[in-house]
């Protein structure tokens, strides 16, 4: 009689391991593109917290914390079976996306930056406008349009001139081809300077807009909100691995900065014949009268 082989099913007591593909990249722009739909869904604009921390510090602390728990993932899964560890492991790439998002926010330029741009732009504007005036005399371009560009003064008007000049050269490229020394790259650079200046310069008498978050700032804050939420789970994993006392040393708070070394207290010169270090300087004591 053939023996029937029996098998007993044993319950798997090991913590489940996710088969999800963890997204990882060292390219900040790639991370931005990958996570943008996710952060916009998980942190709607009206619920996105304003990021007030240095994004570079956030990224450094996230990287440090994830590296600390990586060797102990099995322990984390065992102790915290409900912890979304896959989300935690994507934090370094998500933080890179935050850096890219912050870089897309247009910030007001300093007066020095504006003046430096004007110094580069002014000679380009002058040369190209004089060339258009020569073409107008030769009836190759509309005289009235060139005269309208020449009218006006001031940095804002000059910046607008740069945009109009580049537009005329582009519009009449077939007519003017081979008749002037300006390359397409030259005209493109001039137009870029002009457009940048138009954004930064404010016309006289213009009212200041009320403070509000730009669309780019909202996206940065959406990245920050999701990172902050996931970092809480990273800290929970850190407690499971290192305990509360050692948590900050291995998984630092998201905005923690490395403290600067404290200066050594001043010392008094050693007395002649004494051995050992001189005592630290302290307050002078005087006898009561």
C-alpha cells in the first residue's frame, strides 16, 4: 500500500515584506516630477503647511535617519507591522524633490543683482535699437514701431524695449537675414535679460501686492507636508530600533541643526612655580567695606 505524503501548513510568523518598487533617484528634478502628483493628492493646497525650515537641512536629516534604520528593517517590520516602511524608504528621494520644488520659487532679486543685469543688458539694447533705426532709415522695418521703442526712459521701459527689439528681429528674420551682426544666441540672451528685469523691476507708483503664496511656493509646501508626515513614521521606526534615549543621535528631528562647538572658558595665566592648569577666570570678589 503506497504511503500518502502529508504536508502540514505552518503559519508564517515572519513579518510580511512588501513587493512594492521603492522609488529612488539622485536626480532632484526626476524626483520632483515623480512625486508631484502624489504630494498634490496627499496634501491639497488648502491643507499644505508652510515650509519654514531650510530644505537642505531637512534633506540631510532625512538621509541620516533612513541610513540609520536600513540595517534593521527586519526588526522594524517585526515591531511595527503597520508602519508604512516603504513610504519611509522613499524619504531621501522625496526630500530631493523638495529641494527642486524650492528652487522653482522666484525670489526677489537684490539691488546689486538687478544692477549687474542692467549693466549687461544696456549695451545690448542700445546696439540692437540703433541697428533697427538704421534699418528704419533704409525702409527695411516700420519706422513708427522703432520710434515707439525709442520713446520712454527708465529701467522698466528699457527692459520692455529689449523684449520688443528681440521680437522685431525674430518677426522680420527673413528680411534682415545677413544684414546685421547679431546671432540668434545674442538676441536670445538679450531677451532673457529683458524678461528677467521686467519681473524684478517695479514701475513707479505701482501698489505692492498683498502677501500670498505663489503656485511654486504651494508645491514646495505640499512636498514639505508629505515629508513631515512620513518623517514621523521614520522617528517611530527609530524608537523601535534605538529606543527613546538614542533616538535623536541616530534619527534626528527633521529641522535639527548640528550645534556649534562651545568656546573654552578663558583661563588666567599660571602663577610662577605652580603646576597644573590655571583656574578659569571667574568674577572678581571684593570685600565688603
